[in-house]
């Protein structure tokens, strides 16, 4: 990524709401130099095309809400036949009789979160309110325009505005239509092999291959939903990001990794328990845009460490440091990587900066970091 592109990335991630599509395009430029030269409009046009193709499905659901959906019988990649509540789980329908729509066993309703208004819709008609949420539906976010990634005239005057009517669809109907459009027709899904492929974390590659990690597939769903005026937000279950269609008080969960299969609250709880955690309602809170980017970059860092790819790990750390909020340990990690790659002075500076930051609360870690910095400088002699 060029210095100019990094400046644009830093600008985008500091705006509210965060423009996930533009940020993910710039992130991909770190892994592929050709992406840095590629017009971000190519990535945005791919998302626009998916939304255009999905519109007739949503329109047909809006005019014939009782039509039997394909989602109920899907056996697509990773899907489980039948998307309704798991028999014997005691799942209660949520508002409007929607399984898994925010109601918990015993009738309790999830409290609103993330500064999102009530069941009338997510702030901005399709985005998560508050810091770093998904941009509002039916409009191109301000960070695109500010970064030189603005909408075309067709987008401004045409179908973007017309699409706002789909926000009136109930969450289950909208989720079923998006499952058909993105999961069954477009073929977006994932498999275990995708966890070992860096391309599964890069949005341009995910759009081209129709494969990716749960979080990147969720970004595709969020961006398409936004373009159609459908309220949606990311939910960061441990080890598996899913998408909620609707608002935090009236929603349906879908798993883009399983081609958009509908999930009940019990399904989500099972995923949390499988990750070794006890389920609580906080697991269903909306993620912010910064949360999403932090998790994407963390996935890349973990993969790079596992495959011994220090240069990939370094750029993932450097982009993480551009986010408004990040742990101090990233500075130490960058220092160690820079030393490993031969930048002894730069690495020593990072290690010293980390030591200065944590000296009062982690004196042992600070002392070790200063020692490593001194060792790095000695290698210049």
C-alpha cells in the first residue's frame, strides 16, 4: 500500500460510521500491490451489482410475503436443511412470530444496544448507530466521498434511492430473500479450507471467488443489505461472526459462512458454547465498524504467525495501529517483526515506545522490551 493509501485508510477508520467496503478494499492493497492501483470503484461496483440482482427477490417477497421460501429447504454449502427453530430447544418466536428474532426462552426480550433506536429500525435506516457502525442504508457514506471513493451519478439518482422501501420488510422475509440472492444464487459461502487462505480475508478476492471467512462474508451481506435499505448489523460470536437482519429488538440471525442459513438464538448459543464460553445476551450486541476491522486484521496476523509470513504479519500490525483504539502490545509486536526483518533501529524504537507506555503497570514486560531494544541496536555495530 502506498503512503497515500494508508493515509486514506487512516482517514476512513476514524470517521463514524466506518465505511467497511472502502476500508476493506484498502486493506487488501497491502497483500496485493495491484489492488493498490485498482480503482476502489471496482470493488464497490461488484457490491452494487449484487444488490441490483437481489432487488427483484426482495420486491417479490414484499408483494407476496407468504410465498414459501427456498431457504427452508436449502442444503447449500454448510447449510442445514430447515432453518426454523431446532426441535426440542424451546425457542420462542420473537416479535411478529419470527423465530430467533431477539426473544429469549421464557419470553425475555433482548435490550437495545449500541445506541440503536427501537424496533422502528437501526439508526440511519440500515446501519449500526454509534461509533464505527455500518453506514446508513440507501446512501453512500460520507467517508467514501471524503476519500475520493464517491458514488456514481447512477447510484445517486437511481436505484439507491428507490431501494429504501425494502427497509419495511420484516426481518425474516428480508433474511430469506438475501439468503436466496447471496447464498443460493450468487454462491457466497465458506469452508474449513478457507481459514488457511489469506484471500479469504481480502474483500476483492472474496467478491471474485465467492468464498471467505465468516467475517468477510458478513461484510458482503452488510454492504448489500445497506444498498437495499435493509437494516443489518454484525454480531461477533466467539470465533464466528454472523449477521443480524433487523434491529437489536427485532431481528433474525443469519450465518453467511453457511450461505446465509437462518440461526435461532439456541443455534447462536451453541456456537458460543462450542468456543468454550458461557452464552449471555451480550454476545448478540452489535459490533462497530472498528470491531470488524480489528477482527479482520487479527485473523490475518494469526494466519501469518501460523504460516511464518512475517511481512504479511507486519502490515497487518501496522494497519491495526492506524485504528483509533488498539492495544499497546501491537507496538511491541511491530518492533519484534521489524527487528526480525532487519530494521533494527525502527524495531528498537517500537520496543522502547512499548516499554515507556507500560512501565507503570507492567514493569517486567517493560524491562524485557528495553533489553530487546538494546540488543537490536547492538546488531548495528
